[in-house]
C-alpha cells in the first residue's frame, strides 16, 4: 500500500495527464494537498475550457430530462 | 446583470452558465473527466426543478446550491471527506470565476508566495507537465525526494490558499 507521499504523487500524475484520478480514502492532510493540486492543475492555458461536444451533449440530455418533467 | 432580469427558457440558463460552472468544477477537481461529470450533474439535477420564468438572481443561487451539493458529494464518495470539511467558501462567487491563465489568478498568487523549491517543483509539474523523474532531474534530487518536496509544497500551497480565503 502506498504512503501519503506516493498517493499524492500518483494523484498529481493523473491530473497532469488529464485522467480521472484514482480514488482513495484521504487523510485531512492529503485532502488539503489534493485540493491544492486540483486548483494548480487549472493554471495551464486552456486547461479549464470545456469541450464543445461535451457542452452540446449535456444540453441534449437536459432537453430530454426537461421534456420528461414538463411534457 | 440587469436588476429584476428574468430567465424565460432553459437554453438561456444553460448557455449563460455552463462554461462558468465547468471552469469552477475544473478548478476544484483539476481534471476533465470529473469536471464534465460534475458539471453535467449540476445541470441535469438542478434545471428540471426550476420553474420558469425565474429571476436571474434566483437561478444563479439555485445553481450555486447545486454546485455545493455535487462537490460535497464528490469529495465524500471518492476521498472520504467529511461534509463539514468540504471547501465551499468561494462557491457563492461561482458564477464570477475569472479565466485561468498561467501565473495569474488565485493559483498563480499561491505559487508566487511559496518558497523557491516548493514553487519550482509545482511549476515543473503543473505548468511544464514534467514527470516526477524529469522534475527530479531538473532540481538535482532523487525522484523519491521530489515526491516528498511536492507533497510538502502542496500542503503549503493549501495553507496559503486557506489564508487567502480567511
């Protein structure tokens, strides 16, 4: 089993590769570290811009859901 | 925003807010797959419960509540975070997030306040995308040491970030 240093290093690796990070039960110190890492991951220019296809896909899902609730 | 402005259709609500919500989610989770899932959850959860027309202020507040709830659930389910420990202090400003650019914004200010070695490892990793081995080589340390420096730097960054909130 990894220690906190190893878990956080793996978490950062995932963020840098823009992969879904592995999940683990984090200690309070680790939680602080992963939240800081998440914030820093948005610094690369363009990193936080949504994909256009994603935006369209969600809108289509909302239309279906809203249509079901208010037919 | 015009005082008393109303939203009269779902599309306007979505188009006005989707990018802001996505960017806020990205700033909290740091990766595209999770940011997409959480953004989708906010809209699919919150929009169908709104009645229209609704004041813009009310819709924004509704979306902010949904963001808080979705994020809290994410941290609890995947990392075991207690609900009280979820950072939501800035979520109220969710719809006013400014664009992230290298070296500017809150993250840039946090980096600027770090000691040299801490800043160096985080810049190598997050801005230049170096692997831990590459970052270690650049800094003249072993990969094991680089991981320790990185862990300490992130904890320090978290403390600085907390200080900015309070």
